[in-house]
C-alpha cells in the first residue's frame, strides 16, 4: 500500500506543525474575531464602495493624462487611441486588511515616453492640484520610493509611478511577470515591487482568509504597542505582512487565534539577524542587486532582515536599529506572555491590546518640537524631519558606543496653544541594560544633535517659520498636551516597582527584592487630580510576575537617572536668511550608578551549528535566554546570517512545536 503524499511545503522549510484547531481553539478564535469587529477594524460596505469609486476616478484621470501627453507629443491618432495607463493597488488595501480611514497605496503604470520627473510630478501634479476633490497634495520626489501624497474626496492616497519599457500599456498587463523589469531604473523597480510583493504574499500563504485576519489583528496590536512605523525604525505594513505570512507557512492548518499565539512564540525565540524569507531568493540575471550578506557589505549590518519574496528580493526592514529591535523584542515577549494566559483562560484578548505606557516607562526623554508658519508648511516640514528622526537615534547610538539607548515613539503630538502650526515627537532614553558605568559618567550628545540639525538643514524647500527644537526633559516635565484631557497620568505602582535606581547613594527595599531609593518624581504630588493610569494587567488574581518579565512590563528594563546640571540646554536663535538650526539641545546625561537588569535580545544572534547546506537554510531556534551576543563584533557581523556551509539560516526550529 503506497504511503500518502507528503503535505505541501510552504516557504523555505517544512512546517513546524500540521495540527488543526481544537474546539477550545475555535472558541478562542470566535472571541478574537468578535473583539476585532467590536474594535472597529472593519470598513463598512458604504466606505468600501467609496474606495472603489475613487479608484475608478483615478484610473480615468490617469488614462486621460497619458492620452493628452501622447497627443501633445505628436504621436499618430492610433497611438493616441491606444495610449493607456493602469492603476494597481498594494499595501493593506491589496491584501484585504485595510480599516476605516486607511489610505490607499496605489501605483500608476505608464508607457516608456511618460516620465516620472516631468510628466508625473509636474504635469499630473498640476492636473490634480486644479481638481476640487483633491486636497493636501504633497509630492515627495526625494523619497527612497518617489511618491505623490494627497486626499481625493477625503480619502488619503499614496500614488507611485512606474514607466515601463513599452509604448502601449496593455489592459491585461501582468505586473508579476519578470518582463516588466526590463530596461527600467532602480526607482521604477522599487515602485513596481510594492504590487509584486503583495501578489506574491497572497500566493505563498496556505489560507488567505486566515492570513488576513491574523495580519489585521497583529497590525492593530503593533499600533497599540507603539511599534508600527517603518520610518521611525520599527516595522511598517509590508514588514508585518511578511512576518505573519511566515508564521502561516509554519502552521498551515492553524486558525487566526492559534496563529496570533504562534506569532509571538516564534518571534520571541527567533535568532535575529537570521532572515525571515517566504521563498528562496531569486537570482535572476537582470542586473539588479538582491539581498545577500555574502556579497553586499551593507546587508551584513542589517539587524532584523525581512526579505521580500519578489525579484529583486530586498530587506524590507533595513531601518531597524539595535534600539528599536530591543523594543520590539520586549513587546514580542509581552505578547507571548499574554497569549499564554489567554490559552490558560486567565486573560481575555483585550489584555493583548492594552496601550503601551511610553510616558511612564522612562525617566528621561528627548522632545523634538517642529513648527512652521502654517499648516501646509508644517505638513512638508514635518514629513522631512520625521523621515530623518531615525538618523538621530543612530547617531546617539554611535556616539555613545551603544551605551545610551533611544526609544523613538512613532506618534506625533500637537500643542494647540501655540500660535503657529506645531507638532512634537518624543524619544525615551536609557542606559543599556547590563552596562557597568562609573558614578558621574556622562553621555554628551551635543555633537549628535548638531549633526542631526545639519542634516535637517539640507531641506531644499525651507521657508521662514520652519524651525526645530531638540530638548532633554525628565518624566515630570512631559508637557500635558500629550495626555488626554491635559492631565499627566500617575505613575502606576507596578511599573514603578520594576525599575532600579540609585540616587545620592541611598537605596531602599522594593517588593521585588531590588533595592532602590524612593522616587519622588514617580507621582506628582501637586497639581490637579490625575487620572488613573491605564495598565496592561489581565486579571486581578494575577501577580505582576505572571504578566511578563520586568523588562516587558515596564517596556524598558532600566532607565538612566541623570544628574541634571543647572543649565542643560543651549538656545540658538534662528539666523536670518533661512538658517533652520534653532534648537535647544541636551548637553549631557549623567548615567546612574549601579547595575541594570539585562532584558536580553537586545543584540543580534550569530550563526549557529546545524545546517542542511541549502540556501533555504536550517531551522535554528534557541530560547531567548541563550540568544545573546556581542553586536559590536566584526567577525559576527561578517558571518551572522550564514550557517556552516555559507548558506542563509532560517531562525526557527521544530522544537517550537506544541
């Protein structure tokens, strides 16, 4: 009797488990889907119909634009009649996980004689600018992927353009076909890749419906926990989609409630920087560079490689730094702990989505204020500054040799009391956990801030009134406008008990067995009555230790307690003639004496034994407790993505099966 055929393999390795859901899993799945509906994550039929209507209008505008250009350039009547442009969607809308108010990522594909610089960003831009339905029109020519942002009838659209090497764009163009990449430049390849990657993801997952529900859930979780932002150094939509798709491949018969739980289990234990790949890397001979740390020196430095499945395969998460990876690993551990409690019926799904208490997690912050003369100027100025905030994080990490860690928070806040247009971003600061420092040791980041300001000053479209101010604040100095109702939240006792501090050499015993001096700033004693802090607790019967490790509960580990000098900031007046260097900057942060808890997973793991000699790589998952290494080791950077035979490693192992 012949044996049954082996199950279909999705991805570069065999599945971890082929198990399907139990009745308990199905009940948890129903509860999860009910929660997502009640959280308002699904769009109404009316809103969905409006999206289709707007896309229909955009398709007609693009066709008319190309036909008019064809006529003006003297082509034959037949060419004018055949002239065409197509609109493709990608991102959350293409994947079917968009929610109410989400923007539409779209790509316009035109013929070879219609250029991006002149025709798209000038002529089409002017056409859109004259339309009543179009508002907040903002071209971003110097972006890694050039984009035109605008609202059409109130619906946000990010529109890319790709000119392919064809005189006529056929209506049935297959954008996944490799031929669309012939004779095009790098920006065009990057523009096309959004659609090509989305199509490949949907082809590479075992169950599209389960994938979509899981992705919708994890995107919501990432936004609530403050780790959803590619530009800030965390992960964006495509990154989360690729991570979820890989888990779907590893558990092909699991339902969304199971996939959410397995997601946190897998990535809590993943041995970064081993890459996440949905398929083998395609080495097509079209001349474009693909992600390969064996050949490309820059690829060796990536901390959290998540590889796109369409040629040319790229690392979609190159913005991740050591600090943001540490924050995400802490949040994965938090999610894993909550899911374990859900599976034991000790917590509800709502506990997983408790908001992250950023402004109660650090003692010290950098505040980046951005102002402009009016709302339109602020929109452009803010976009420029925000796209470079990640550089400030990297500069501080570099100049302090990784001893001072930054946690950029991917949310903007507005002070409506200011007479000019304003917004602000914040970064948490802490000494690297486990770092031994001397009393009085200071972190002087003036040079880092000055270098950051110089890069900001390169903005080509600067206007009078565009200013930036970078200042160091302590927790009690956080401006009230960042909190709802204008009241600062009280320091939750459980969060306060998880940090070590030492001030003036005096300490006291905490409930967790750690010694620390009372923190007079943990709760402001004066002022109006404060609201009770939102806390990610699950059940009253659970102790804090059941929730997560201390580094997860606080979201940080331990914080720098600076000795604040009398004069910590430098104020520079903005010079006449367009100098935008006006800024107040922190001069130094004094590192607190005493050791800190090591939260683990803040540095990347090296290559491991055990391999199958193939590019797909072996499954190598180890516990997060053993997942530490020296991120500064050059030899590790040279070889960390590879196994013993020089092949890429996957970061997961069959031992994960439950």
